[in-house]
C-alpha cells in the first residue's frame, strides 16, 4: 500500500512539473484569427515578438526557459500578420491599434486577471500602447527600444513602411531581402509599419507601474533608451551585452528581467 502511495505521489510530482502547453487560436474583434501558445501554470507573463518575427522567436531563448522554470505561465501570441495568425490585406485591419485590441481580447479569452508583459523591438512598441489601455498589467519590460517610437512621424517607421511597399534603400534592403527569403507577407508588413501604434511621452508619463527598459550595449537603432526610461514615473534602465538582433536571446537579458520581475 505504501509503495502504491509513493508511486502515486511520484506521478503527481511529474504531472506538476510537466510544462502545461496549449497551442491555441481565437477570433478577434474583426474576425481575424490570432494564434498563440500558452505554457506553464503560474503567474501569467505575456511575451511580444518583434518585427519580421513570430512567437517562435522566443522558443529557444533563455528568457522563456527561465520564466517557465521560475513558475510563470508564459503566453506568446503571433501578432496579426505574423506567424500562424491571419494576415489581412486591408488597411482597416491594422488601423486604430488593432494589434492592441487583439492582445486585450486574448487576455480576456484566457481569463487573465493580472499579468506581467515583456516586449522586444516592435513588440515593445505595441506593448507601450497596451500599457495605456490595459490596467491588468502589473509590471512591464520594454526591450530593444529607445525613445523614437513616441514620434508619430518617426522617419525609421516611415522608411520601413515604404520599403515593404516597394521603395527600398540601402538601410532597408537587408530586411526586405530577409522577408522575401522566409516568404513573409510583404503587404501585411507594410501595413504593420504604416499603422504602427504611437504612444506619446505624455501618455507614458502617466503610467504608475514599474517599467524596465533593457537594451543591448550595441543597440541604438530605435533611439536613446535612457531618454525612454526617464519618461516613466517608475522607470529603470539596464544595458546588457549585445546588438539588436541578438540581445533578447542571451542569458544576461533573461537574468536582468527575472531580477526585475521578482
């Protein structure tokens, strides 16, 4: 009898430590289907991928592993136009912060009451707007991002919007070539840039939650990270080794984020 109890206890232990994983798909406000993965069973943490990327970009990162090991429930969507989510071709599908609406509805769909949120690159831009519209977020991390996205006429955004509509230059040609090599949807990428969320310095300055700005020490593509940190009432800044394309995969990036969240 004792042996049976021990085997049952071991079975429960294995089940408890087996990572719960669900690949899902839900219909958003306008009929667009948003794909997501939901792993782990603890406090929810939302991860948002960057431009020309998808939820798969987080798969083998130290951060995802560390969050799961620390007992977080990790939720990673494909933003509309990316990965396994629908890729609508009409302007209206990206206007009026459609991506932000998707995320709020996803968290409603999953019955999330409170959560942490982590973005990287363009994921940070989308997250910044989400912070102003969803008070369920308890703490946030903006990775790979400086102050420039707060400018509605940000020349880098406009340049990339034009690039994915056919007007390529020396700065954008590499990204366009990569997009073609992975058979990305060029029309959708154009519209993602054209209607990218803009969150003003004033809006960000009204947030009460703790916000970590974290960037690689070789990453200045998106403006000054120190200036972005100072916008927040409760902002902090960490620089870690790395460039824009690699920093989010590193152990230093993960260590600093886990330290902040805990």
